[in-house]
C-alpha cells in the first residue's frame, strides 16, 4: 500500500497476466477484439499515444493499434494476447485459398486469350486448299461421280467458312468471371480473418480510471507477510488525485466561511499548527464540509489522520475591547448596551458591537465609560 501508480503502470498480476492502468472516463466493459470499435477503443488509442506507442485514432482496434499494444505489453515484461493456434491456422488456410484462386484466374485468362485468336493462318490456308481440290475433283469427275464430288465440295466450303468465322468465347469468358468471383470471396475471407485475428485486450487487462496518478490505499490481494491471497476478485483500492483535508461545519457557521479563508490545523495527538486555506465548501451527507488545501499538499503518512481544524473568519488590526457575548443586550430603540458594575450597581454603557469569537464580542463605547478590567453583568 502507499505505492503511487501512473498511467501505463501494472496494477496487479493475475494468473500471469497483467492488469494495466490507463486514464479513461468509461470503465472497461468487454473484451476488445481486433476490429472492435467504440469509446473504450478510442480511450485505449488515446492512452497509447500519451504513453508514446504507435496507434491510430480511428476508434477501431486495427493493426496500428495492435502494434502499439504489443510494444506497451513488452515494455512491462508481458506478451500481448495474440491469436490462438486455431485462429492462426484458419488465417493461413484462407491466404492459401487466395493464392490458389489467383492461379485459377490466371489459367482462365490464358485460355480466353487463346480462344480470342481463332484459327491460325495455316489452318485457313489449309481449308482454302481443300476447297480448291474439291472444285478440281468436281470438274474432273465423271457423270456418275458428280453428285458425290459436289457433296465433297460443299463440305470443304463449309469447313472454310467455319475456320474463318469469329471465334465463340462465351465459355472462356464465363470461366474467367467465375474464377475472379472466387478470388474476391477468398480475399474477403482473408480480410475478415485478418481483422478478427490479431492482438486483443481481454476484459479488465486494461483498467480505465478517471485520473492518474493514483495511490494504492488497500491491497487485499497481499497479506501482511507479502504473500498473495484470495481477495474475492478485488485487486486493489485506488485513491486518485491529491490528498485533501475535510472538516464538517455547523450549518449556522457555514455562511460565515468563505473560500480562501485561512485555516489552521494539526493532528489531535501532537504537532504544531499548520496553515492552509479553504479551497471550497461542498454539501455532504454529514452537512456543509470544508475542503482544505495547502501549498505543499499532504503527505501519504497523513492519510486517514484526525485533525483539529480552526478557520479564521476575520481579525482585528490590533488589540480591542471585548465583553462576553451574554453581557451584550439590545434596547427597544435598537441600541446595544452593556451594564457595568459601579459600586455594586449596574450602569448602562452604550456600545457598538464588532467581531465575535470564542464567546466574546468586540465593542466600541459610544456613550459612557468602559475599560479593560471593568466588571459587567452577564446572564440577564
């Protein structure tokens, strides 16, 4: 206890995993997985940048943010939560699928290129020679052979026309289209797996607190001998910000106290008065409460100490004449008077009342005589 932790420090170790501190208004509420987005991821990215690690500001747990997480964990002697063996295997298989799909596309495109070329020049010349030969055979054929020769000539002409016709490449085009679609699906699968396969932040490995540094005021995980023990899931109790002194006021006095007023305080047990000032007055369950600040602040050793506090509301410039407050009375005409004893008999002295403190009131004599040491009537 008493350790002061800054942003990025390790709060606790649980089963070999760290609990790391980071400033953030929204508490951790889930596992932050690759591709996760939201206010918790933005807090994480902002914290990584403050700590000097690479990160994006996209609000998405992307590759840049994962790289920053790796560096942060390593700087604290831990390894960030990497993908499981199954996740890594699935990503590897998906990448192999992309490579295979690319090969299929390349083969289909080569086949389409060849199909677009149509018949070669030699094939056209050969078909033309066949037509010429069929013509000659028809001319030279005897009367009884003309019909057969005519059919051969027709076949040769049809073959020539077929060779010269524009090639039909619908099948090859379809093959290329199907191959590219398969490649696109394979790439999308890889992209999804790459997004979901990477460094993650398990729930509560990063704890967001409103402000840092913070002081460990209780550590139930460790017993007095320094050994780890079961504390029901409580790692530590932190106090953020600076120590302050608080004192409860009587409601009737609260209106008299102003911010900035001088305060004297000391521990009940011993010590000399120390000087502070009223930083603010807050409403609390116990009533109006002073928050006292000092230029030097309070030490950790003073945490939880009981203090005697006094507030200086006003002070006189020098020595003044005072009487007990019970000696001051008002008259029907609104005058304030004090009755002093003269030869055992009361005599009224008109006065003007001033500051009040510790049961006494400052008075200025307006009519009559009143001096230090005079006896006055009290309790009427």
